[in-house]
């Protein structure tokens, strides 16, 4: 069991501003290496309660530019961690980013199934406010039930996520 305090907050407009600030810093470092920089995850859905951590997918054309992307991100304080067991995305950790909101940074090729899954889930919740409201309730309940157990919190919300994945076919 991983012990980690679970904090789920009501949606904040600040999350979009936080994303844009992080995006600007990454875009400045990557330039044309990035096809796009996507705000994914729960903070990207207006009205959705979430852990206050910004999830970002940097989209690259193909893996031929990955070493250049890793080097460019390294110059601004990001360290490549590999795929962490999830095929189709590369994870990065960072130090010295106290000027930015806590975030998770991933790099995916534009044909990555993981990227497709992130975008499809985000877009579904953005276009189905009733599902976003239900998911908010489930996440808030999970955080209240398991405030010190991230694994149980994730387990609690997984059936809802899997139901949405089945609906959208990912």
C-alpha cells in the first residue's frame, strides 16, 4: 500500500492559467519539436473536481525526434523516466519548478493509443456535464473514504473510468 494523502478540490479556473504557464515554458524549450501540448486529465475539464495536479501530454510527430525532445526538456529541468510501464508515453519528473503548479509531464507520439485515450476521455467529460458531475461526486467520495491511501482511491474510481472507456471505445 502506498500512503499518500489524497486531496480532491472543486474545479478552479486557475488550473487553465497554470497549464498555460507550464505550456509556454515547455513550448519555448521545444519549439517545432512539439506538434501540440495538450492539457489532459481532470484539471482540463471545466467543473470537474480534481487533485490539483496538471496533466500534460506533449505530442510529437514520431519517435525520431524523441532524443531531441528529451535533451531539450533536460535543459529546462525535466528528467526522462521512461514509460513507467505504460506503452506509448514517456514520463518526465522535474526539480526546481517551484514557480509552476505541480504537474505530470508526458511525451507521446501523435499515433499513441495512450494519447488517444487521454484526449477521448477528456473530450467526453467536457461534452457530457452530467458524467463530469457524477465523476466529481465519485472522486470526492473516494478522497473522503481513503484520504491516506491513493491505491484505494484509484480503485474506488476505476469502475466509472472503465465504463466511460467502454462507451467511447478506448
